[in-house]
C-alpha cells in the first residue's frame, strides 16, 4: 500500500479532511447511492402512504416539496463541509457541540439510518409475502412468518455487502441503482395499466 493510500485510509478513519483525489466515492457513485436510497424510501415507502390521500400529480408534487423542504437544512449544514472541504459531517459538528457533543450527531445518524433500514426490511418481507400469497404459492396464514424470515435474511444480505468495505459498496452502487430504476419502471407500468383497466371498466 502506497503512502498516499495509507494517509487517505487514516484520514477516513479519524475524520481528517480528505482531498478530492483521495475520496473513495466520486460524484457518480454518490449520485447513484442517493438515487437508489431515495427511490427506496421517498418513492416507495412514503409514496405508498401519500397515495392514500392524494392522486398521482398532487402526490408527486407533495413528495418533491416535502423532500426538498425536509432535507434543505441538512444539506446546507453538511454538503459544503463534506464535498468542498472533505470533512466528515460528524467532525464538522465538533466546533459547535465539542468532541463529546459530536457523539449526539453520531447517534442521530445511526438512529435515522437504522430506523429507515428496519422499515425497508419490514416492507421487503411483507411485499414478498404478499406476492407469494397473491400468486397462490402459499396460504395467507404463512404470510407473517415468511415476511419475518425474509426481513431477517435481508439484514444479513446487507451486512454481507457492507462488511467488505466502502470500495466494494461503491462498485456495487451502479448495479443496485439500475435494479431499483428497473423495478420502479415495472411498478409504474403496472400501476398505469391497472389504473387504465379500472377506468375502462
């Protein structure tokens, strides 16, 4: 391992400023990671609840407005420090909160990530169970156990991916983003076709 890569690794571990040439995630990798995460959370999870109250057009605008307003302050607080100066968001909170106070930032980041991840694991298990029941591959009474098993398996699958390090996650980011985009397109087509059939009937 070269001196430059060793220094970059130490900087990542300790939260020191990282030069653009030393960063693992580039613009495209960050965009694809954010794209897949946003599709999974805002469009699938939140969009499913918005559909109960609003139609497609106002619901789309509501999600976009909510995402922009909800994340604006967070982006303004973290993006300049992280992207321009290469300083981790938690480290950037130390001047305001102190070294010990920055642990609050760590807790909030992990709590938010864990909360969303748990919801997505539950939704994934429930979706697969509902699909199996709908296509008559299993009885309705088996849906809850199957959803729980699929959710737990999803946890171990994600752990096996991130355990291999940021470089592995970055290299798999485009694949995940393309899969999410493809599934989103399929779901959109199914919804449009189903809505058309209902309208015709």
